[in-house]
C-alpha cells in the first residue's frame, strides 16, 4: 500500500488483489441475475392478470411481454456496467418501459395476439417499479462495497503530469465510484504531486521512434499492475493521432480504454455526442433555466410548501410551545440572507438560541470550527437545550416553508448565505447564487456541517450546473433519511 502525501489522492482504496478477486464473482452474479429478475417481474403479473381478466392467450402474451422487456434492456446495455443506477435510475427505466410498450404493441400485431391495452399497461406497472428498485439496490450494494475497497476497477492513467494530478484529485474526492488508480504512464519527464506509482514514461514528442512503442509500453504497465482499464487524458503532447494509435494497440491487446475529456462535474443528461467529418463533437447543454422543467419546479415549490404547512401545523404548535416554555424570547427568529441574483430577503426559523446570540458571535469567532466563509461551532454555547433538539431533526428550518411560499426560496437549492459570508465570496462561489436557495439541498443530504467549505461549494455548484427536476425529487426523498440520521446537524 502506498501512502500519499498531504493534499494528494487517497490511495488506501487500492484493494488487495485476493480480496478483490473474491468479491468480483458476487458483482458478476448480481449482473447475471438481473435479466432473470426482470423476466419474472413481467411474466408473473402479465400472465396472472391476463388469465384473471380472461384475455386470449395469456401465456403467449406474458412471454412476448417478457421478451420485449429483455430485448429493450439488452439493446441499451442495461445488463452491463453502464446500466442506470442509484438516484438517476428512474428516468432511464421509464424510457425503456415506454419503448417496451411500443415494441410489444408491434409484436402483438405481428403475432395476431389480441389483448386489452388497459389490462396490458396495468400488468406491466410492476416490472417498471421492480426495474427501478433492482437497479437502486444493486447500486447501493456496489457503493457500500467500493467504500470497503471492493468491486473496484484497477485503472492505469496515461497523460501529462499536470493533467494526471487533476484526475487523481477529482477521483479522490469521492469513494462511491468504481475506479481505483494503480499507476500512471506519464508523457514527458515532469514529476507528479501524487504518490501513485509511475512504472514507465512515454516520449514527449509523438513523432519520435520511441512514440511508436506507446502501445507496447502501456500494455506492459497495465499487465504488471493488473489494470483492466486505461484512462487516457489528451493534452498538447498527447494529440488525437497519437491517442488513436494507442487505442489500436490497447484494443488489440485486450485492454479497455476510456478517454477523459477534461470536463469536471458535468451530468450525463447535459452531454450529447455528434459527428462532424472525422471529429466526434461533444455538446454540453446548459442547465434548464426556463421552460416546462422550471415551471414544474415552481409549481412543486408552491404546492409542496402549502401542503407541508397544512400537514405540519400540529408540529408548528408543539415546537412553538416548547420554545416559549423553555426560554425567554420570541418563538420565531429572522435573519437577512442573500438569495438569487444577490437579492436579500428575510429568512424565518424557529429560535434555537438565546436572544443575545447575535451580540455574542464576535466573541466566538476564534472558536469557529468551520473553514471558509461559514460559521459553525459543534457545541455552540448560545444554543438552548430545546434548540439543540430542534437542530438535531432540522425542525428549526420549518418556518422557511413560508419563504418558499412567497418565492424567496425553493424546496431544493443551495444553502442561503449571510451577507457577511457573501462579501468574502470569489467569482466561483458567487455562482451558487444564480438560483434560488433551498430549504434542503445536496449540502443537507450529504453531511451538512461535517463537510468542508470546499466540499459545500462543490456540491452547490454541482446542483447549479446540473439541475434537473428529477434530481430535485431525488434530493427531497433523501432529505427524509438525512433528517432522521441527523449527521452534521448542529
């Protein structure tokens, strides 16, 4: 095991090869079982419902439906490593399901099978739910295994030193992906900051006789390190023609190749590939800022806030009584926060601190436990006993539903900052304020105050750049688990 110096990637994820080899059959079995699970999820409900409703040829209808579902899944590589998983599973599976309905309709016409459309759609709903659930369960299992340094793909990176350092740093930020870097083939003689092994170097000039041996060198390194995937990072000294020759050698040698386009935190739904002559063009769509998705978000915000206020009115009454009976001062507390496009607004919360809390902050600045522009103290002496309980379960945030109802906030978005925090923002951090702040968001469901400032900014920027309505629904669902867990709430 190689220890990395401070500030570089974490190489303690590199698995022992025996542990990895024991775990990979389990991963393969999960993938091999997927078609059988999907088939059962179609055959049983379709066959039973068609038989109960006395549809003609129920068994044949069930077989045709199962075959159509598996054919659509196979045609879109849903039973490979690239299958949709986790929080992004629902939309691709829904697209597959709709495609399957069209395929099944054509197949039934060709096979002359008459079946009620309403019965068929109803019978196929379980396979839609099962498909999403199966992918999410497999995803959660694999994420947990990867965090134990299992079910990983051993990666060899090829590129210039500076580019390789950027790739290593980005991969080290998270442990839920399947890649672990076991070595690097550097182009040129520059050193890298990371402690990852460099078993060989490639020539700086791609036109030299040594460059013709790129493929042999990389294949030898991949074999020595038992790497099953090669990441190639293009650069000035690794142009397209040189990468093309390297790709030929790797594919002929039985190694998989992945190209790193230099993009950071761009969601897949924003990427479109096109051809222009002999070039592959990658289009990056902007995050939606208008249109139907934004309208849906606005409707969800207002109706959701109104519904939650009605349902939680007893909770409001109990919290207000607890605050009033436990400490002197008002029930509610408001603060000026900065919203979308630097517009200030009055944000409401249940009071969790003593009434003199704002005047005490200056004396506590040296006790700040958070880096960056945020002020947080784990054992803040200003917080009342009831306030500590409210913060533990995020009940102090509930009055912000009124801010959502008035349009100053959204149900999901970045954390609303204080004016004095915004004064310390640079141009990158100001990007967080290009959307409405949220009652909840990626920060809240990913650890809250336990996160560093850089991690907080990265999550907020990820939300701003890759926003989608489906992602909002996912964050709302994860918020319930985060509130119960209470991690980072203080």
